[in-house]
């Protein structure tokens, strides 16, 4: 029986990479593979799962790694003992495929892991969910407008963003170390979740590594239009956490343009100061784990507005379109890859009046027509089974 080992800091269903990893594991099992998942035991602990779980590290490891990151910009350079234990376990499992999602999560030492991968001869797949793999510090650089990663990182403008360092800036050293280690892995294949990310990788030190795009998918059976539609006009904005780069200030500006019979509904976690800054009339819902509620919100909205300033391939766009609701988004990263004339509009970054103009265009048009065109497009392009099949075919070809 062939064996698959995946690595990611979290395994929880309410994290995007955790959910993707779990679904891939279940797909592999249904195809006759044996599935293992290595993850941060200090962050998630043990939990039921179809795959065999390999927790890595403990709370002390996590705290020491967090502290060294904050003080010395040493993310991914602690947790030596935990990583050596994981490598010992990997040798025992002897997987045919090692599939890495993220290792930046305060639980793994990437020099130790790369040394093993370079010597093992194992087929290694790395799904690039963000930009940390090829920068000297940050997980995303778009909102900072930084291009130093194309030559050599230094004086990082994102130093205090995840994985934040409030002490030293070692982005140049980190960049050189990653370049040396990540280009030393044989039998290495990169998977990106958007064509935008593929173009970015082509400008990085990983440009010579084989790379293919497998768009993330969703469960189009769950995210489907509900029969009872809201009669009111409201525009929906959804994020797991409203980080500054998600465009919350733009939404506040947008709310000032709305007519009395229009409402903005914002879903997702915010800080207390962000909540206090919301204008009167804006409805706020802290994100719920109740998918049915989210589906009803998507289905009832006139449009989803996504003024993101940095994104790879936002799932909220897919979920909204699959529920029959068009999307208006900024021309940002991979956010545009799900938005075509049948599914919504794209405006330039920072053009809040343009956002509102597109929302008015959608409002003037027949709602049922949008519903049908969005749903048809989602069924053709967003079904998660296509993504899972893509991974299975890749596994088979490499094993």
C-alpha cells in the first residue's frame, strides 16, 4: 500500500489549510493509500481523523519558538528536537510522498527538515499557500509593495507582521538560508493555488523548480443557493480575520456611499477598536462555525464585496459565487481569477467609488440571472473534487 505524509501546523476544520489537508487525506484513503498527517500538537492536540496523526512538539517548544521569532527573527529555526523526532517517525512510516503545506507555525526547524529531504530521495510536494517559502521574513508582501524578494531580502518592511519580530531584522540571512536549503531538495514539485502565485514564483529563487497550479475548490453541494431569498438589499463582506490588508477601511468608506435602502453586512473577527470604528448602520456578525448561516448570508446578499489588498485565491469569492451571488473585488493577486463577466466585476485597488458603481450595476440587473450564471460557473470550475483529483494524479505520477 502506498503511503502519503502531509505536514501543516494546524489540522482543524476551521483553518483553510487544515481543512484542505484533511480532505486530501480522506481522498487518498478512498483511493487505497495509507494517510498520515504531521502537525503542531501544541496548537491542536489530538482530535478524531481518518488519517493517522503525528503530533509534533509540545507547549514549551511552541513558546520558545514564538519567543525567538519575536526577538531574533528566527522563525523556523527553533524546535530542533521536535523536528528530529518527526524525522525519526517519517523514517519509520517510509512514505512514498511527502506533501508539505506550511511549516511556518512555530513547530518545525526547516534546516533539519530540508537536510532530511535532501538525503531521503523522497518525492516532495509543497503547496504554496502564501509567500513565506521564498521571502526572508513575510508571508505576503503585496500590501507593502515590496519586491526585494526578487533579488535579496533586507530591511524588511513587514518585520512586525506575521511571523512578527519586534527585535532583530534578519531577513537577509533568512533569505540566503532559504535559498540554499529549498533549492537543494531533489524530486521537488511546487503546487500553487493561483496563476498569480505561479507568476510570482517565476521571479523568485524557486523559478527552476517544477510548478503546477491546482486551484482550491469548495463543496458546491454545501455552498449552494437557498430557496428563500432575502427581499432587502445588502452587500456582504466576509473574512476569517479582518487584518488591515483585507480592506476594512475601504468598507468603512463604502458604507458612507450607500443609499438609505442599502446595508453593508460584515462577517469575521475584529478587534474591539475595529468594532468601535464601524459606522452606524453597518451590521457586524462575528464569523460563525455554522455553515448553514453563512450560506444563507451569501445567498441573500445582492453582492459580495471583497476589497482585499493582498490575496492568493480567496475562498470567500468561490463560496459566494457558488451560492449564486456575484462578487466585486479589487484587482489583487489571485482574487481576480474567480471573477469573470458571469460572476462579477473587478476594479482597481483603492477605487471605493468604483466598488459602489459596480454594486449599483449588479443591483439594477436581474437577480435571478446573476444567480443562474454564478451557480453554473461554480459547478464548472469550483468543485473541490477536481482539486483532489489533481493531487491524486500528481501523487500517482511521482510515486
